[in-house]
């Protein structure tokens, strides 16, 4: 997929992504979002959100990593600063094809916690247990 979609479809994608994050990730999570600097994608219901990639001051970098090794190094530096999740909106799925070793690194080292082909993929960068859904914990009401 080339990641290009129309304006209305992009707005719908953003809303679906926000809903998935609200449902699946802790409210106090620190979340990286792979984007082209779109601040709308960082509006995740009060969660601390950072662009990926970013400059040292946290602003969108304005360019992509030169290769998988650079992407991995950048991710690791942000994980050391406290990033807990990495979100790839559908429009950024190309990263996982273009940066093949980066994708392999993610799959080998981190838990894929959401894979919604129409919306996003989310990797947990730290050990994490998904939230218990009502009625799924086996307890009697």
C-alpha cells in the first residue's frame, strides 16, 4: 500500500485510530506515532504523544531515517526516554516494507498489541498486559 488516501478517508482513519488507542492503551501511556508531522494524529485523549521520527526538541524531524539501522537507533533512544508504544497509522505501513530490518527488529523485540489492517498497528515497547474487558476475566458478576 502506498499510504495515500483522500482527505475524508484520512479524517475517518484518524478518528478510528483515536478510538483504538482510547480502547487499547493505558490513559497515562507515552505513545510514538509514525507520521509526516500531523499533530492531529497526536491527539490521543490526553496521552503523552511524540512524533516518530523527531528532532531532539520533539518536533517532527521533517525527514525519514536513512536506513533500518538509523530507524532502530532512533526508536531505542526514544524508548530510553520513556516511549511505551509505537503506532503506525495505515498511511505509515510503508515503513514496514521500506525498512525491512526495522520491521524484523520490531517483530523480534516488541509485542504487536494491535493489528487492524484498515487503521493501524501498535507495538508495545515495554512489557505490557492488555486491559481486561468486562466479563472476560472469568469472575462471576
